[in-house]
């Protein structure tokens, strides 16, 4: 190598060292793998034949040499070290204390499982010795070896490969939990081919042909192709880098920023969002068309480059080009005739003039490889082009692809793949019996059903969910068609034009007109990508390229109406309201107040009714994120009123619950198989939860089959971190609700693409939990009238500083602050100390609040003129624009005055408060001189005994279990956390006194510590306390807070309270959270029954039920019964035996998958009406044959 070689390379890679460049050059010029090496490998293995017991390990070692990767080692005794080995042992719990084990032919942790059709070396050794030990699948070594003798090109060979894949999937399931799911499965016929299946979702439930049907099977001759060898090398070294979604995301990030730059510049020049986004979509699709060969290669990019000197000419050339693409005419701009595209996109072909900088940005975007772009990029670009105000109003959030996959799987693909597994099992059985034609008929029938499957997204935005659903269904279709080819059914496959999955299978409803067009385009782009992947770049789809198929409807998904009429006043002028967002500075106070000039028109909907959705097999999507309290402000009075004429969804439920309610109804009544939605995680809060409970508890209702209650969400526009939930539901079975899977996030450091989950299986309740059904707990009269949120100001002008208060107030100041106004003997005091959640969690702000409760406007003006003027200037401008008449008319009073709370506070010396939404659930006493904010949950109880019960681990566990979440913080909802909570009964006074002593000491200690150390807060103290309980080492900062905050003493008081309250219940102190919830639900049921019979255990009888109201004294003699948890009873003979073999396979597999222990054939038979073991045994054997069940030594079967 001479110096000129180095100089040439240095000019290209000036930051690369000479040594590194030399090594790279050597590698390029003198590769270790030569064509001769490849020829030698192929010739060595080509003639081994399926009937010969080829040496699996030798083949893999040779392949590793060819790929220039390290080969595996032999399996060692300690499996901890077996991360890259042959014969890797895996064990599976049978559910009855026994285990089965098997051996993976070749395994590399985090990369792949390889299963050879021929079986392993250990199989052949065991077969030679005549050993009959059953493996994890219930197969003998001889049976596995026999599988490898199936002749290539026969149905038997296809069955053997299906079996090998099924076993690879089972091995993946049996891996240790900390290994996770391997992204790749390799199914190998030694000396013939390697089939590649991938699942990059990390769920183990979506292993599909990779990269597509045309290329998933690698024949030995394909190893000549460097791209094939690179793909295999990546499988061995970095398989996650092959994830097309990850690659597409990188491309998305690269070019989205470029095109967003153009969008912003065009908007600044006066082009509206709709015009800008439409123009950009035409540009982007044209770039896709040139990269995919639909127009000549580089023709569009060169057109852009040729206009660098005269960008002003480009506008006319683009318009002419798009007109030619629409009609399929000769294009003067490109100099060639073009195919007919048609569709939506080029009906409007107007181009926007560009300046030189904008043109350069588009040229850079065009240089990317657009065939690798995720179609969802079009939706992303649209959202970046939209005005942020419009985006917020329409709730058009962008969903990361990884999250879409996480919902599409359980909603659509799991039931479809379960159907497919049934068909595969039936086909395997029929092939074994020599009935290949019947096997083909079953597979054809399944494909016909698949091709007619409809998916609806009733809030589809720009089509993300629909596109991903199409991609996954096309993967499944590829497997189906491939099996048909293996079964010799080439004629059927050749004639499926018009009988396949197309964009016509995917339906949508969307209120944004531009998004409707783009969603339709996204589906066609995705479909075209699949066309070229499967058929090759040379096979052009039939014209028109973009068929004018309108499956995305532009309308509202919730309401329909005869007319939408602009409201007018008596003079005929349009009525408008404040837009809810625009502010201005007040001329007197200088503070921001609503800009009364920023108006939106008010509409009335004539004859509103519930919108109808098109029939679909599956419903999936991500409806708008709008909290229930914000719906009226965001969408207007007219829409709000029209909506609630059509539904019984609670007004305070999140907006998404209207979609949830309609989808659940479709599942129950309209033949929809499943639905799944991404929602805010406040779906578990009280009003939204009621919607779920209604459908779970109804006769013929729904079962929740999948849920993630609290999932991270990363807003890719502004990086905001919020929390979401996912739910999937289907019709209840004949015996009632079916069990489902709850996934709990345990590690989200790799979000959004990689998240670790804990998994629990069982009946899922309305609160998205498995275990005690806390949603069944009912409010108790014993707790009635005592708990409430604090006041809701509806105007920050009520809050004043101490200095302002001193200047405004004429009240007499003495050494003892006045108690807050309760409606009786209130006196002249109208300014009080004020606390909200932040005041309690951190440090009090020291602010006060003007409270004019009980006074009319004239009384305020006459008695407190300075205060009247202050409220007039600082509160009334906001109230004047409020939609609610009571708020506007009574502008000097709080929006929500909490009269019931004030009444309950009469006669107590202090009250209990906790922050409604907080990381730590802490209760404390507040003085009667402090007015609580809406973000505090308050209990009108002044007995330290009650504070002790509320502060105990028992009540905290209850509140966490029933209260729901806001993002990742627990929410204390009084109607769920306090009202149904059963306090201990018949507690001896000495025990109560011990609880009081500990509680008073705890409350005093916390207040003293916070008073002495201004930098400490309640949150900081409890952060350290949480660290102590977790047993982790404290940081230096935490140790300092621990020492000064006396946190160990705080912990001791809590531990003592926990033990004493447990004693008051008569329960052990070390109960788990689930055990606590189970006992409390049972105790709630018992108390409710007592109350129905007239026995009420009042907490404050003198207030709740004074003697004049026939108060029933329940002071003694009634002990709560120990809760009894009824065993789940499943009656025999409840399921009709399906009529077809595929349905029988699916039904039996469902029975096995839900069984807690292995089942004998007669046990399975008892689940079906009138069937014997002989009927189900062949089906069980078919499931075991394709790896969907395991046969144990004693003849039982397990999932």
C-alpha cells in the first residue's frame, strides 16, 4: 500500500487515523469471505438432503465462519453461562410443581433462537440409545429426528417447518424472564434454507416473516448476496438494528425537521396550515414515487436541483408535473410519459412559490431514501405543519410507533393469529392423515376471511393505527400464502388479485378534513411499499396507482345532526364567546385577563343524535386527550349540549370515554370482535371508571383482555412526559367475564421503544387491576357528609398577599385568627389563610384568600368597599367570559363554595386534609383558620384516632388501589377512597388512645421539623422515608435531610400506627397490599349489608345522625366477620363443541391457556358439551405438534 492510498482516503475521511483507515482498506480489498469460500460452503451442504441426519452444529459453525462472527460454544452445566451456546436447556413450569425441559439447537441471548428441522445432536444420540424421555413439547427424541426426514417440496416438509417454528416460539416463552424475548427466530433445514421470523415489539406474540414474504426464506444460493450475509451478520451481532420501525424513526427525525422548516417559513409568509400541508404532502409523495420507481429515478430531485438558479420557475413546473401524474399524461417537466396516479392527492395540484433557501431544504429532503420511510411520517409532518392552537383543539397527538404496536398486537393480531394457529394445527393433522386437499381448503377459507376483515379507527388522525394494522395483517397474509404455495396451491395464490388485504379493509372517521386525505394516502403508500417488497421493484401495481377509495370519512365520530346553526341574538347578530385562550393585560391591575375581543362563534346543533360507526371486526385508535372538565371550554356549549343529549356517559368522564362507550356497545351488539384504545391514564378515576364498569357488569357485557394502566408517553413535539393507559376488550364468554393480561411498567428507561413489563393474568376489573375487585365497593352511610374537596376559586384574583390583605381588610385583628366562614355566626372576617396542594407538599406560600361566602353583592359593597373594588377589578373580567351562568352572575363568590363542607366543619376544632394528587399519601390536621383549596381532600374529623386510621398502611394501600392516577401520581378521590372505606369497629378506648398518642406525636414532630428547617418539605421527608423502607443506601443529601428531619423517628411513629390500626381490625400487621384490598372489599360488602338492615356505624353521629333523627347507637356487640374469598367455580360442559377442525383447535388451545395446571384429555373434554377424551385427544396432539401445547409424561397437556 503506497502513500497515495492514504492520501486519497484521508481526503474523504480527514478525521480517521491512518491505522484505522489502513485496516478498513485491507478489509475492503482483501475480504476474509471470498466467493470461493461461499461456493465451497454451499457445495458442502447442498447435497445433504432432508432425509439425511445432517450435522446441525457443523452447519452453524461453518455459517459463522462465512459470516465472520464468533461461533457458539458447547452448553455448560450452569445455565447462567449459557448465553451463546448449542443445546441450551430451557425449563417450563407445568403449574403443578413439576417441570419440563427442552434444548434449543442454538441460542444467542438478545439475538435469536435457532431450531433445526432435523433436530439436535442430542436428539440423535438419544434416539440411537432408544431413550423415550419427553421434551418440553411431549415429543420423544425419535419423533423429533423423524421430523427431519420429511422430503422437501412436500406437504410433510411444510408441516415439519411449521412444527419447528412452533417449537422455537415455545422455547422463546420458556427462556428465563431476565433474558427477555429474542427478536429473531431462525428455522433451518440444514443444507437447504434458513427461515427468518422477527418480533421487535418485545412481546413474543408477533413473530412474522422477516423482512417480508419475498425474502424471509434464505436459500443456500442466496449467501452469494452480500446484503443477505449482512442481514444474517446483524442477526448474530445487533438484530435490533434491523427493526424497520427504528430505522424509519431515524429517517423521520432527519427529514421531518427539514420539512418543518419549510412549513414554518411558508406560514410566516401567509399560507395557512391547510394549504401548506397539502403542498408538502404532494412534494413528499413525489419523492416517494421517484425512489420506488413510479416515476423515473432521480427525476424529481433533479428537477428541483435544476431550478436552483431560478426558483421562481419551479411553481409552474410542479403544477404541470402533478397534473400529468393525476391524469397519466406526458410530463414536459420530466420529459417522459407518466403513469396514472389519480386518487385524492393530485386533484388539487397548485404549487406554492419557493425561495432559494426553501428549495435547498427540499433538495436535501429529496436526497433521503424515501422507500425506507415509515408512512407515519406523513402524519408527523402534517402535525408539525398545523397551527399549534388547532392541534391542541383537535387533540391530534402523534403516537410513537412502538406504542401503536403495543396496542395493535392484543387488539387485532392476537385473535387473528389464534385463528391462524387453529388452521395451522388442523392443516398439520390433515397432512398427517394424507388429506392435503382438505388442508388446502381450510387455509384458503382462512385467507378469504382474513381478506374480508375490517378495521376501524374512529379517531384516525393521519392514519397511524390503520397503517400499522395493515402492515401486521399483510405479514400474516404472507405466511398464509406461503403455506398455500408449500401445499402446492399455486393457482389460488396467482388468482388473489382483488381478493387480498388492501386499504379498503381499513376504515376511519376523522374531523380534520386534511387529515382525512392524508390518512387515506398513508394507507396507499404503505400498501405500495408492501407491493414492492413482495413482488419486487420491477412489478408495477396496476393503474391508477392511487385508487379513489374513500374509506376514511370526514365527520364527527360521536354526534350526527340535521343542521349546525349559528346562534344569533335578538338583533340578528351572531353570538360569540371568548375563545378560551387569548389574554390581554388589564389596564388597571396590569395582570393578564381574558381578551374579550378574541371570539369564536357559538353554534346550535339541530336534532343531535349519536353518530353511527361502520361495521368492523376490530376497532382501535387513540381518541383525543381532553379531560372531562375541559370538554365544554374546548369544544363549546353547543357541541357539549348536543353530545350529552346522545349519551349517558358522565359529564365529568374524560372525552375518550365516549369512544370507549361506543366501541364497547359495538363489541356487545354489532359483531365487533375486539376494540382497543390508548387513553389518558385517568381512565381509572371515578367517572371514567364508571363507563368501564357499566359494560363489565352488564349481562352480555365485555371482558377486558389486556390492559396497561400506567404507561409512559413522550410527546415528540415538545418532549412533554405524560402518562397513558391501554385497554382491550371483547365480548364476554358464555360463562361470563374472561381473564386477561395486565402489564405493569417496571423499567421505562428505554422508552418509547424499549419498556420492561411485569405481567399478571386474571379477571381485570374496571380499575384495570387483577385481584380484589375494588370497583365493586359501595359508599357507606357511616362515612357520609364528612369528606369533600376544598373550595374552587374560579379566579386567582381572590388570592392576596399579607400586605394586600392588611390594606384591604377592616376586620378586627386579634391574637387568635378567625375561623373560616361556615354559614353560622361568621362575623366580619372575610380574609383567611389559604392552602393548596403545593403549600402542603412544599412550603406554604404565605398567601391569603378573600372569602365572601354568605354575602350578596350589595353587602360586600357596603361592608367591604375596598375588597369589593379589588374583586371587581381582578375577578369579574374572568368571570364575565365564563360559560356557566352561575359563575358569571355570582362573580364575587367562589365558583364552588363547598357549602356541605362548611356545614360539616361546624363544631370541630380542626380537620384532616391530604393532597388530592401527590406522590406520597400523607394526612395531617389543619387549623380551622385555614381555608382549603380544591386540590385538597378534606375530612371533617378532629379525632386523632381517625387521623391514625387514615394514615395507616391499611388505608394508604386502599387509597392507592382505588384512587386512580394522574400521570404517575396517585389521586385521592373522596368518593372512592373515603366514602366506601370501612373503618374498624368496636375498638376499645385504650387502643384508640394509643393510636391517638402516636398520631399526635407524629403530627407534632413533622410540624416542628418543618418549622425549624426552612429548606425541608413534607415531600423531601417522605422521599427519604421511602428510601429507608426500600432499604437502599442514602445519598449524602438524603442523609443530611434524614438527620435534620428526624426521619427515623417519623418512620417509628408510622410503624407503630400501622401495627395499632391492624390490631384494631384484628388483622396481621404484615398483610400484602393485595390481601389488604381483598379484606377491605369483603368488609365493605359486609358493612353495606349491615346498613341495609339498619345498622350504621357513624363516624360523627352527633353531626351525621343526631338523636332527633332516630339515631341508632351501634356502640358495641357487632364484630365484622372475617372476609371469605370464594373460589372461582367453572361449571363442566359449558362450551359447545365447534363445528370445524380449525375452530376446535382454537377452542382447545384457549382452554389450555387459561388453565392453572396441566389438563388430561378428559379434563379438557369436560369443558365441552357431550364430548369425551377421544374427541379432544387428536386436537391436543395437533397443538403439541405445532408447538402450541406441551404433552407431559403422564399424558396431560399444558399451554
